C-alpha cells in the first residue's frame, strides 16, 4: 500500500467513525424522551376505546369559543360522536369577552352537535356568580345552559337562590328559575 492510499484509508476510516458516533448520539435513548400526551387503548369492552388527558376546542353554533378538557374519556365504536368523560372542565369564551367555566366529575360530549352534558358535582362560575347543581346541559344550537337537580346559585353582589330548574340564555343573558310541583323558588336578595 502506498503512502497516498494509507492517508485516504485513514481519512475514510475517520469520517466513517465520526458518522457512526453522530448516529449513535442522535438516536441513542430516544425512546426515553418521547412523551405521548394522549394514550388510546381498548377498554374492558372490545367495542369501546378509551384515552386520557384529552382536549376538544372550537366554536359552538352561536359563535362562542370553547375549550373542553377531561382526565379520562371513552366512546363506543357504534357511536363515536358521543364521548363519555371524567374530571371535566369546560371554558366558554363568550362574545362579550367574559368567561364561563363549568367543572364536573362526569360529562358527555357530542362532537357532531357540539352539545355537552355535565353531571355529578357540577359547578359553573361566571363573573361573580356561582351555580351548583346535579346536572347541567349545554345546547350549542340554542346557546342555552339548563341546570336541574338541587340547583343553588350565589352572586357576590345580588344574593342567592335555590330552585329545581334553571335556564340561562348566553346571548340574551336571561335567567329563568322554576320548581317542580307546588314548591316555590327561594331567593335571598342582598341590599
């Protein structure tokens, strides 16, 4: 082997070793650094899918922006538009720059109609008002919230109320109370 061929061989060997070292450094232990924000798997039932840490966002049919998050969710393969959720938080960013927040233990989201239902330990906060109920549904097409079951509300400046049913129109900001049977709505107004 001549001197020139030896130099070329050493240079080629050096370049090859550097390339191998760069590949090793680049791809070594990449599996430890990859995080999967959403885990999707089949549940105990073969016709259902479940996932964790989910977020849906968009605009409802009345033009309000919303962000819906849940710790856990699942859906049946025969009705994938109905998402059952747990540890639910919904934020509605209304057109007048106010924010309505709804928190519940469980919920149901229809990703076609954009309707939402919240149940178990439901709490809704809007400006200085707080609403607590057993069940709250949001109709995207009507732009209305309907709360039922042990409905209690409190406003820092206006007072508090107890009712069986409450309907709130997000566009008109109208609030209607009602009771089932012969009971009457209880309202305590602050002076």
